[in-house]
C-alpha cells in the first residue's frame, strides 16, 4: 500500500507539471471552463481502435463502457452488472485484439475522473458519453476492507468514490496494462456463499445451511427457487488443488440437505453406496458433482488438523441428527461450514457438534 501511495503521489506531481506547462482549462463540453482540467486530452493517445492510452499512468482504457461499441459508442445498450459479473466481463473481453482486459482498481478508476466537470465527470472527447446509461456508478475491482460484501465504486456523475453491496448492478469500464498501480483484487476467485433457511426447517435447531459457488445458482436461490434460503453474510473464497464433492439427498425420503467433502475416500464411499433410482423409503446421499476447489488440511500424527501457510481454516459443525449415542433426532442431517470460530461456538450452544477443521480457504 505504501508503494501505491508513492506512485499516486508521483502521478499527481506529473499532472501538476503538465498543468503548469500547458495550463489546459476545462474543455470537452464541461461546464466549468475556467477550471484546470485533471485529465487533459493532450495526456492521452487515441489508438484508433476503440482504446486510449493515458500517458501519465501507462494504462490503456476502453473508450466505450460495457455494452456499447462503435463510433461515439453509439451501438448497443449500456450494461449494468454485479461486481462479480464485472470481473468476469474483463476476462471475456477481446476489444482491439487484447485478451488481458480487467476491471480497474479504485485508484486506477479515480485516475480518469475529470474534476472540472460533472454529469459526467470524465473527458467526453476521449470517452464518449450518452445520457442513456443505467447508472453513472462504475465498479472498481477493489473490495471494501471493512466489509468484504461491499466493493468500491466511482461516481462519474459528481466524481466521488464510495462503496456498496457487490450484488448491486453498476456500470463497467475496462482497463489493461500499466505498471503504475497494483490491481490487488481483480482476479476472479469464485466465492462460496452461505445460505440459511429457518422457515422450511423449523424442526432442525438453527435451521439448514446451504453453500454455493455458482453465480447462476446463487441468483436462483436469491430469487427464492430453493425455498426460504437467505444469505447470512458469511462467505469464503475457493482456490486450491483439491475438488469438493457435493451430494444431495432428497425431499423424500431424505435427507433434504446437501453434504460437501474434500476427503477422496469419503467421496468415493458415498458414491459406491448410492442406489439409482433411490429407493422410496431409504435415505441416501446422491452425488451431484464437484462443487468447488479448495486446499486440504494437514493432519498431524495425533489427528489434529492445521492449514498450510497463506490459507485460512474452514470449520464444520454438525446438527446431531445422528447423535454419538441414543436414537436419531427427528430432523435431517445438516452441516455448517465457516471460517469463524465464533460461528461454531454459536452452533455448539444450540446442540450442534464441533467437527473441527475440514479444509482450508485462500486468503
């Protein structure tokens, strides 16, 4: 971060030098003609292929926002999307023959704000503007450190930055190249989102938890397709060399729940026990495929588990549908996966069983 601040200071100094030398006043259709431009056209190179390169940062920008193209960005319709979809859009884009487009981080996006104007606060000569935009809030790739469910955006109406929920639909402008800033949050790592349903599983203490790393499935669950599941606000990143096996029982005879395991032997054993079609009166786990990738925990000789360097433990709690002794409880099995020990303690307090570390997540 200290290096980023030094670089930003150097860029501001270069901008000041450019201003002193050229004393460019506000142009490009902006209302404040007496105010010195922060992004004068002379500091950019129009590459003639729908891109411009900023000479002060070395960054190449798409002139059109996502969804628009052609002369003056007049073709298509501007597209607003969630933060994660914006990250994916950068990976898929091939404008001007380049395959390394990405969502800019907060500092990079702020570097093209034109502070002498508003609505929009951008150089309209270089970045053609249309009033038919879904929003003038543009996503950056930078998560908000104090609340990982939020990310930073830049408001190109007035030229300020703030943060908001990553599930919100904002506009997107892509960037590539440059050495001036570190894009520390622009890598697409699928997020495993935690859901909880207490309404449909009232007999189970604490309800039932469910986990998904698939954006399409998450959108469906958010829309209510799986019942009354809602996001708890907990999530963890995927990443690692070990796939997670995902199983589901059934509504009837059950278990009406999902189960996730990174243990190869356990996965293979459950698959071997599976009978197809499932008998009408016999509960079993049915293999659904590989849910996501992760890093296995390291087991010591005494059975204790720990996580490798640069990873975080994910703990598991079990709702004691099958207690260690005595008859089965009148609810289906369910597990909670979390990187927070406080969550495990809360589950134990209502009768769940602490099963310790089950795998490790990337930081």
